[in-house]
């Protein structure tokens, strides 16, 4: 697009070329075309073209993934993969001939689509993508029985010492050995390390570690290495040679960490160690072995005589690979607590010596600027405490954008206060009766202001720390002065605004260097802009609330009951030092009483376990003691367990068993109300105080008090249970400070995996969000049948959580709480019975708020189901096939199983299969962790050990198949108490068993939506 087209070379100073360049630059930056032609005739990408290409890249994702090489090859042959598109094959242990190089390459790896076909580029994407960060923080390695965490020291489970070495050569490139459950390791034991004698070849960059699981019943495969049909790849990770301290050519025994494995009865585990170079090619690896007899071939081991070949060679008779199987030693909870305290003390020390930049705590943003010629010689900015700025807001500075005239050497800022409605309210600041809060004088050089500059410079003026008072008028006075102290012109910003109260328009200025003040209170169309700041710390106030800034950070804190009082001790830090904080607080007593002969009718239990959902007959109160149950007819006493079942903490009763008639009874008991109190610290005064919560029968979890302005939450107290929940170490990211590294790593991984979803959102394309799980995602109600919802999304029964059979149909919540869950008419004939309740709806609302939509919910979840392969369950071909047909490339599927299969050994493999079915359709998949059972849930499967076991299975499944994963351990685990702000008595509070309540869904939704950038 050149007018003169001189053809002069680059560097020409001709005005004609400069004109052409300007015209071309305008077209390339601002034009609608995707390309433009420079003045030398070259076609180039325009900015619009670059943006379009990038958006398409986001939509497509950078890589198309396939579960097998056969599937990838078939898609390439069918023309379904565009040229130059990257392709990844995950977990295929075979090999094929590369169509470009003619070499035999692994089926698993990264490929690129070229004219001859898929060209192999690099090694298995699992080790590069899914397991690159398998060194997990301590919270992810909690032992299910002891709650201790794993260290870097190992204990031997199987000991085999090498007596000889196979030297490193291309004829020995990969090694595999099996460990049988029941022979080498007991069922239920965990292992996470291999001790081996290794000798590296030149060029070795890392070791690729794979763990396969094979049924012991498949005896025909005993003489075959891993990767056969029926073998399950549990995990794969890369361990850098530099991390092992090995030297090329020198044989040495080292512990090689592997992902944590829980040994399951009936299986053998085949572990593979493979040495690879920087390009991912397999290299020779020397290995220690020993002479032995009596071992099966799999326990003797296998090796590959050809690098990356698809077959394995057997170890010779009488010899076996000499690997020690080990488990990392556990650090007990007391030591862990000590380490955590030391880490937190270090973090606090860092916070105390590194001052934070001033952060805005209250402001009116200017939208227009006064020009310097039209400026004034002094400005007085009016601000109303309790109206413009919440009372109690802590302040230690003010930021003002400024222009000052030539000759200015210093600027003075002063803050005055006076009562609203004072007799002198029309007088300028500094009048008799005003209080000088603080003043700051500084040179223009120290403030970074250039006199005479044409643009505004934001300047922060420090002030003494104070709290905004209600019903108080504040005036921030700004003056520019020369060396002699004469006032000079300056200019600030303002904002047009109407409809405010009179005091909010108060302002003054001087029109000349020695002029008296002009009163601008009658100018009710605009205000001077202001910005109060605080040099402090960001504090989490809980899901659904805005984070706040306070002047101190809590470095450490402890609380314990002492009789009927709570003793608090700790340290608060602010830039440059610490303050010891301590107090003894007496909480208000709980309301309580006794009830004699409350009449209820007992029915058989709704299930075989003692849970709130099954014990359906409840008395008027909870937290019961001294319970006596009598037959209403005879007056005879009834025996617990024999004549009735009960959970006194919940006030829930039933007849024993699940069949039989009803029985009228009279129940006498003593009771207590439930309440959460909040212990807070006020940085400005150093005081520790308590905010008394609202007494409730069973739903106190929805009434945890919130800290006031200028207060920092220290502890929540479940008063009835006498449980103290720490809040002081909660981070603004919604997790504990100690969990930040893990949460940030999870966030980074999820954003990478879910990039196609974000691409659709940014482009404004229609996005489908499809939850596929159990009742926590179905939120179903009404007279539904499983057959009616098996293969249909968004039936008239989905999202009816308050209706009959819904999770909130007979909840432990009061009517006021239930009223906050709105209902809608979806136009399906069911009426206004549908809800938009739960973590998935929280995610959708976050997506719509960030990007505007459109986002479509396709609810494919069914209550009471598991991930199993049977009718109505997760792998039911009819149910799964219909759900897969609902999604296309870039849509989001959320897998939500686990609650109905806690502790089951099949969850990992089942969830992998479900994820891969959706991934084959091009959808992005996210696996949601499951929810910790309520402390009063007496179901035999609903234990903390089973919950942790299933959590681990869900995480391993997500990582094994490249799905995103959202950990709920970061909210529920004993190692992170207080992340939800609740005691375990209020976990899964919707039904007081395994279904989260409204508060939990807000927190879970925030975790689920954390990757929505």
C-alpha cells in the first residue's frame, strides 16, 4: 500500500519514503486486512492478522492429543489433522516406522503433521507434560493412616543387593522389574522409591520412570514386558540426572524417586527405568544385578536390547535385576508442625523487612484533568468518612496525580478532619476546631515530579496511620511551593458526578498565590478525585467477599481453651518490626435447655448406615445429651441401637434397620444451640476482640461472622464443640499460606491444559460446560428415575436441589438460608423449581462475569452413581456415549465422581477411561477432587482414610491422562485446618454426610474457577 513506491533501499531519508512508511504503518496497525504490502513489495502480517492467528491458536490449542498411535495415524490419513499441527500420543508403549526419517520410533511422543504424515519430534509427552512437577509438596503425600508426610529418606521393602554389573551399552537401554503384591509387598503398603546400581552413558539427561499395574491372574503374560493389553500405566515421570548426583561412566547406587503407589491386592507392579538424552532418545544404561533362583520371570526382570524397540528381552535364568523397593520415611505430625511454624516464621520475617507498596483502600478515580494554566495555587479535596470511605478503614497515605509549574521545588500535603455538620462547616481547612491528622513535605526530586511536565505524575504522600471515623469530614490540602515558599500553579484530576449528598461536593481552592480560599461546595456536578492508601498486607475474608488490606500481618498465632476462656498469643508484623499480641477472651455462653417427652414418629432408616439422610426423624434441637426415648403408648423405655438409632449431635433418629412399620415415641433430652464466634485483631489499636455469631440449631456454618473494616480474622470458634479453627494464616488465594506453592502449580498446569477453553471464552464462541458425575453435580430433585435421566442432559429433574428428593429437600438449614437459593422456570414444564446452585454454577457465573459468555450448561450427572462400568454408572456406554456426543473441541467436561466409591480400588482406572472418552472428542477435561465426610457421618465407608485414598486416585487419574485437576484437599485436609473457616462438624453440610453445603460450594466454586483468567 505505497503511494510513491520509490524502490529506495531501507534507510532512505526521502520524504516520499517516509510518507509511504507512515501510510503502511497506519494500515498494518489499524487496518482491517490480515496482511499488508511494504514499500519494497513484501507481503507481511498485519496486527489484525496476528491477533486472528493467535485467537485461532487459543481455540485450537497447540496440540491435538490421541490415546494411541493407531488413532492418531487414522486421523492423519483421513485428513483430519491440518499441516503443521502438533500432535501428542500419550501412554502407547508400541513403536512404528517414522514416515519421514524411516527410523523406528516410539508410538508415544510428540509429532507434527507434514505432507508425508506424522513426523516424530520428541519423547513421550507424559513425562514432559503431566509428570514434570511430580515432586509434590508435603500436603500431597500425607499418609492415610498416620497423617504424617513423606521425607527424602527411604526404608527398604524389598532388598536385593547387586553382585555384578551389566555395563552401559546400546544393547541394554531400558530395564523393568515386577514386584508382586502379597509376595514382595503387602497389600495396602505404599512405595515411592527404587534403589538401583546405575551406570550412565554419555549424553544422558534424565531417567524416565514408568509404573505399570498388571493383574496377577494373567499368567500368560509372565514372560512379557510392560505395555501389553490389560496393563495399566499408573504414572510416568522424568528424574533429572543432575538431581541424582550421578557421573557418566561411574556405576553408583542411588535412590530414584517414583510416584507414590498404593499396593493393591491381586496385582503386580512393573517399574521401568529408561535413560534418555535431551532429545528424548533412549540411551544405553548400565544396571546392577544378582544371581538368584526361584523367581518368576517378571520378578527377575526384562531389558530392551534395541533402544525404543517394542519388545523386551528376558533376564537370563539364575539372574535378576537388583532393585530395592522402598518407601520414604514419614515425618510425624509434631515435627511437621515444628517445620511449618519455622517456615511461617521465615515468611513473616520476610514480610516484616520488605515493605509493601501503598495499596488503594478507598478512592474516587479522576476521569478529567485540570490544565496547568487553568490550575489553582492550593487544592483542598473533601472526603466524607463513613460515606465515601467505610468507617474503620486504616489509612497511612494518599495518592494524588499532579502537574506542577516550573520553579516548584517542593510539595506539601496536609490532612485535616472536622465533624460533619460542624458550626464552621463552610470554613476552609485549618479553621479553628479542625484537627491536623498529618502533613508531609518533600522535594519534587524525591517525589519523582518534573516541574512543567505536560502529563500527570501520581504522587503518594505518607501520613500518620489512622482509622477513618464515621460522620467526619476530611480535607486533603495540596500546595506546590518554590524555594522561597511562594505558592505556584498546580493541577489535579476530577470526576463528573451527580446525585450525592451536599457534604460530598465540599472542596476549596486558591485562585492566586496569596488569595483567600474559594468555596466550591455549590459546584454539585463534579468532585476532586482522591485515593487513600495503606502500606499493608492483603487478607482473605472468605469466598464471596472482597480481600482487604490491613496494616499488619500475623507472623504466628495460637489459641487454646482455658476453662471457659480462650487464651490467644501471637506476633503481628509490620514493615520493620513485630508486635507481641495476646489476650484472654471469655465467649458468651450458649443458649441451652431441656425438653421432656417431645413426640415424634420413628420410621425405618432410609439406608443401612447412620447418616443424616437415612435417620429421617428429627427433634427440634441438636447437640443433644441425656437422651431418653420411650414408647408413646406404653411409656416403657427404649434401648439405643436395639430399639432405635440416633445421632445425638444432629438430633436425628430412626428405627433400626430399613424395613418394618412406624413407632410413636417420646424423646426427652438436654440441648445446646450451635454458634461460631470470630476472634479478630485490630492492627491500629493492637486489640484482640471477639465477634459473637448467631445461634442456630444445625446450620451455624452459614453464619460465621465476618471481620469488620480494619480488623484481621485470627480464629473461628465452633463454640458448642469447643473447636478452634485458625484463620490467621489463610492466603488471599483462598488456601493456606503453606499451600500456596501447590495451589499455584496446580493453577499453572490447569491453565495450560484448559487453554482451548479459555480460547473459546476469549473469542466469544459458544462454550459447553458439561458436569459428569454424581449427585453433587446433578443436584437432581423431583420424582425422577435413573432410566429417565440415563441418556438425556438437562432433564426436568436436573438442578432441582430444593425439590422433593433433592439434596436440600430436608436439609439441616433454616428457611432463611434456603430462601437465598433462588429458583427458576427453565421452560420444561416443571415450573419454577430449578436452581442454579453449586460449584459448577459458580464457575459458569465467573466465566460470564469475565468474558460475557455465551456458556451453556449440559448437566449429565446422575445421583448415586460411581465411575464403574455398569448400567447408569460412569462408564455405562449409553450414558457416556450420549454425553460425549454433547461436546466438541474446546468444550469443558468436569468429572465429579468419588463420593459413592470412597476407598474403592477401581476409581483411578475408571476415571482415566472416562476422561479419555471425552478427550477423544476434543473436549478439555477437569477432574474435581471429592468432599470430606462430615465428622458426624457414621457410614462405615465415609472415613478420612478412604477419602484420602480416593483423593489420591482422582489426582493420579487426572495426571495420568493429561486432564486438569482441582484439589479439594487444599480446603478439607487436617494439614490445612481453617481453609474453609469451619470445623469438621460442618464439612459436607448439605446433608451432613458427603454433600457440601452453600458455604462450601462458594469456596469450591472459587477453587474451580481459579484458572478462569
